[in-house]
C-alpha cells in the first residue's frame, strides 16, 4: 500500500493505493494521525483501495476518534461498493463520514 499526502488548503488529503489489511493498517493509522498533527480536517481517498480488513477498520476508528478529540473531521472519499459493503455490514457507515 502507498499513501500520498497532499495539502489541499483547508484539509489534508491522504490518497491510499492498495489493500488496507493487517500488514498495511499501521501505516494508514500513522498517516492519519500525522495528518491530524497538521490540520483538523482530513480526507482519506479510497479511489484505489480494493478491500479493507478489520485491522483497517480499526485504523479508521482511531482516526475518527482523533478527529472528534480535536474538534475536526475525517471524511472518506471515493469508496467503492466492496469497501462500502464492509462499512455497512459492520455498522461503520454510521460512525464514519463517507462521501
């Protein structure tokens, strides 16, 4: 998995490329936490993410809790149907902001 971080003015965009699983989720979690050190608004772009595991969900949950603690927001963009289905099956669609 690769992550490209971009400063988009009022928010930081994390462009994720690859699977978010047990091996790669610590990298995602760290990237999200680093992004919140710079700005209170973070967009995680899932355009090139084919699948997410429970470890990836944990990284997103930590990101969401960090956003709330800083009075900011974390949004997920370009989520494909397979990943969205995982969010819906686990109830994460109620916790996360999916655009």
